[in-house]
């Protein structure tokens, strides 16, 4: 049935992202609790209708590892997307609340994401394009599902025009302007898994508690290879301040997080030029998990494996049968 905004009662806000906000709502006629994503877009009515048509593919996306879709509509000037509500929220929120996530649970996350990506690509030829902890959701039944995948080319274009943001999960080849492939999602998965296991974004300083490079400023047009809307370089004064801070801390990589504004260019250059991060310190995690993450983070996309192929990796096979009860784990926070 057609979803109408009038039938939805707002409960509370679940979070905000670059493209808009997400609210918990009740569909009053049926009593169904949903998550309503409000996407702010500046597009002609014809483009908005096109986006709505493209979003309908989501009705056909049926997998245990993909958020279910209830429907989408235009609520001038926004587009609203109604999806399954996940009561434990996204994995970034979870680790920020409870700290680093057990590697066995991280293994289940890797398995779920690979299953979801394989389903999207094999059945619908969809590439996710935005794998990161905030787009991996969890519920109290212990289910792990991915959301916010790139179903609508028009939507990707419209958001890219308006948003100011970050793409810190972007693979080296994407930064250098290559086409998106399923392997770019595998890179993003590798970065996300390290973030969950360490409880911090892997490119940030190790001694800076609230380092979070996802806070830095800059604009990017992810849909346009080679056209990175890089911000103007920092003023001399700002640079001197940053250098001082660097000298004071001079540990780990020379990228600032926390309250510092870091040039997005520095992070992008780091991703392209420096060795990929690992699950560290050595010995803290099982070798097989370290090896899996390393294989996600091979800088050359030709050597990197596809999600489908990675489902056969020993760590993933092990995670499939690992006897951890995610429902019980969910009840601990
Ligand atoms: P970005 O805009 O950079 O992609 P984001 O993914 O955090 O960042 P949104 O997609 O707008 O931004 O989501 C905002 C927050 O809402 C998420 O971090 C998540 O915690 C919450 N959220 C999104 N979808 C759901 C859902 N279906 N159920 C429960 N919580 C959700
Ligand atoms: Mg999201």
C-alpha cells in the first residue's frame, strides 16, 4: 500500500547525517514502527519523481542482511524513505557507547556485510558505495543489516551536489578517480572492521581519545571521479598551530582529529600514499582476522577479492559457525 506522510506519527529523532535526518515514527493505521529518513535535496520535480521511481527497486531487495523497505514519497521539498527500524541503532553508536567490539562479534559483522553486498550485487547488480559503521545496523534479535546503499543514480547525483562531508572510507582507487566497483566496498568494509575492533577510526592519532576524522571539514562529490571539491588550504596561522600540535604529540600518523580541522586533502593523500592500516597491535587479534582485514585493504583493487569470494575466507567460515549469541550480546547494552 502507498505510504502517506499523514499516516506517520513522529516519535523521536534517531540521528542526523550529511544528507538529512532519520526519525523513529509509527505508521498509525498498522501500528508499525519505522525509521523515516528525510533526504534534503535540491532537485527539479521531474528529477525527484525519477528518484522515487528508482527507489522502488528497494521493494525487491529481500535479504536477511539488508534493511527492509516500506516505501518512499515526496514531502515537499524533501524525499522521505521509510525503512525497517533497528532498535539497537548503528554500529558506530554501539562502539561509542560500549567501547571496542569483541573480535568474534566483528567477525559476524564481516559475514553479514559480505552476505548483504553479495546479495545486492548478484541479484540486483547494485554496488553499495557507502559501507561504514553508521550504515550497519543492529537489533535486539541479534540481526545485522546494511542500509543506505546506492540504488538510485539520480539520488546519488542530487545529494553529491548539496552535501558537505566526508568520505574517509573511500578506497585509494576511488580517490584517484576510478569507477566504483564491488571491491571499493570491500576496502570500506576493512576500514570499518578495524574501527569496530579498536573502538576508534583507524586513521586518527592513537593518543588522541576523541580523535574522529569523520568530523573534519571538506566537500566531496563521490559520484564524480576526479572531481574532489577540495577546500582551500589552511591559513598560515592555522598551519603553525597544527605543526605545534604535531610536535607536541609527534606520535602515530601526522593527522589531526578531535577539535582540529584537518585538511581533507591530507587524509586522502594519506590513504593513497601510505600503507593501509592493520588490526593492531600484533597478537591482540587472531591471525586469521588480521589476514582477512589485510586482504580487504590491499591497495591495488585488482588484487583485492570480491565480497562473494571473501565469503569463502577461513575467518568468515569460522565466523559463520562461531557459537556467539548475538541476541544475548544485544541485551548487554
Ligand atoms: P552520512 O550522512 O554521512 O551517511 P549517517 O549514516 O550517520 O551519516 P544517516 O544515514 O542520516 O547518517 O543516519 C543517521 C543515524 O540514524 C545513523 O547514524 C543511525 O544511527 C540512525 N539510523 C539510520 N537508519 C536507521 C534505522 N533503520 N533504524 C535505526 N536507526 C537508524
Ligand atoms: Mg546512513
